[in-house]
C-alpha cells in the first residue's frame, strides 16, 4: 500500500479504497501529462454539466437512469445553493458536478466493455478525468484554509471521494458510508456556526450529504458486490479507441506496465492473443509427422499415451497471505490481516477519524477514545472493544465476533454475520441495532442498571419472521421463542 502514499498525501483525506483509485490515475498521468487538461471551464453550478457521450452510443443504460433519479434532485439543490452562497463554494460545486458526470461516464462504459485489470494503464486512462476532478475539489479547500467557508469546503472535500466506489470490492457501499461520515463531521460544524446567522448554509450542507446518502443507497441496491462490467462486451482498450471517448487510449509507457502479480494477471487477460509471440513450428520438426525424430527419442513408449492435463494446485494460503498492519492513513485507521493477535491497541484517536478492520482472525482490537465510525469487515473469531463513536459501528461478513461498548455509540449495524455477541454499557442502552441476513446474534445488557457492578443479561435478536396477508397487504411480525 506504500506505493499509493504520494497521492494520498496530496489529497490527504481520501480513504483506502480511493487510494487505489488515485494510484492508478497517478501512474497514467505521470506519462501523459494530463495535469494540463484539468477542467477550468465548466457549466455554472445550477445546471448539471452535459454527459460525455461516446460516438455511436445514444441510449442511456437503465442503471444509469436509476442513479440520475436517485441523486439529481439533491444534486440540483446543492448546486443552486452553492451558486447563491458564491465563491469559492460555487467553484467547488462546479467541479463536483463535473466529477459526478465523469463517474456516470465510467458506469456507462462498464455496461459496454469487459472488466479491465485495475493495475493496468488503460484503467488509469479511464479514471484519470475523475481523478483530476477529485484532486481539484480538494485543492480548492487547501487554497482557502483561511476562508470563513473552510468548513463548507472541507465537508465536500471529505465526502467527494465516494465517487471512487467502483474500485472497492467486494462491497463498495460501506466505503461510501465512511466518506459520508467524514463529511458529516464538518457539516456539523457548518450547522453549529450558521444555523442562527444564515440557515441556508445548513440547508446547503444537508443537500450535499443527501447526495452521498442517495448514492450509497443506489450502489447498495444495484452494485452490492461491486461493478460487474460486461463479460460479453468489448475489450476496454478497443472500445475506448473506437468510440472516441474523453478517456481515449494513449500508448502504454514503460513505467505504467504492471509488474509482479499484476503482470501475471495482465497476461491471463490477453486471452487468445497470449500465443501471439510463440514461434511457428515447421512440419519437419513435429515428432508425430517425422518418424526419424520418434526413433531417436529417449522417451519411453508408455509415455506416448495421451496424458490428462495436470490439475492446477490451489495457491498456498500461507504464501499468498498479506502482511499484517495497523496504520493511520489520512483520517482512517486501517487494521488488516492480523492473526492470533490480542494486543492490538489504537490509542491516539480523534473524533474525525474512522477505524477499518479487515481480514483478521482470532484477534482482539481495542479502540480508545471517541472516533467517528468503526467498521469490521470479513473477520473471523475477532473482538472489538471501543469507548465511543460519533456515528455507526458496522459489522459486515464476520463470523464469531464480539463487540463491547464501554460508553456510547448511536447505531450498531450487523450485515451478513454469523454468531455474534454485543456487550452494551449502561450508557449505551439507547442504541439502535440494525441487522440483516445475520444469525445467532445475542445482546448482553446490565441486568440491574442501578447497580454499580451488575451481572450481564443475555438477549437474543429474533431471526424468524412470519408474514401474513391482511386486507391485501403483507403483514410481517417477529417470531419470538420463550
């Protein structure tokens, strides 16, 4: 992940998955000098910029119409209020509108082209216009640190990386939620400062947050496991060169070629063209057409039998295991790939920081202080102990987990998890627990809230639902067992 550091440092607040997006775009831009093409003349904020349509493609895919329907109302409100507030808010909003159009164009291309390898130059060319716009949005914030609108600019700069959701696999919606939570921190500052002076500013911040909320809902409903692309579509490089898109393919340059494991996958994705470099064998060199070659062969006669191709061995999980790490990247703590480690402690925390825990096994993570949000994804037999959060604690795709809250968190969301225990403090009894596609969940609460040292009482979260039809409508109730 260190290769992404330079660009992550430039824009400072981009999250882990967006860092992947930036690195790919940085590789492409370093050779093609795209910095000179950064957008400067864009339509005024109240009207959304025109979508870039490639030659020969006029029909808008249904899924893109769904995104338009999901976000356009809130987007237009945000743009209109930005224009009323004026510079530098309106200038940043113009770039936001253009960035959304760039993301929209990537979605459209994904419905027509095959999925590329994300580490290749062609993918960098595809996402480069979006990356340039994201960088410009953040640059406006950096150039106006002394402005009275700095919290406004920070709200947008923190949330706009959500447009890079399509690089996140297998679940992009939590990434969008993290970006929205980061934006919420500065939006709260805007509300506190402006709710008495000019409520329009509060309305502005809420409009932008609604754009992110609606984008997250759209992605969760339509791309729950990531961008599928079109398996039957054209090769991306071929498509982009033939359709004269704004991301037309440039020649590959030396520094942009994939290396290591990325090079292997790039070769695999060549398909039939992978044999193009093989030497043609003359008939006189073919053993089955030249008896003299067979006579001089030292191979046993029994070996002439047709052999079945060897069964490819499964990759050794220990060889492929990624290194464990606990690092702070921008405003996110990343805890990854720990095994049998019960001494992970995060102490130097801040209220605008998020914690993302991924791919850990048989480990315990202690998070001290108050953080913005906590997410544990794809972990097995892991425990988290937290003090407090501003927003949500998310548990996704986990098995045999334990969560303990020492003070307060407003919401705990459990999605696609199996066998979990949630320990709540007396202060946290007002929490909302949202669960979906999960089983064997138990919540432990103090049996006597008045006692200083009370025993814990275990309550189970119902899993079975009963649905009946009443007056032509479905009525669903929980089935609780004594």
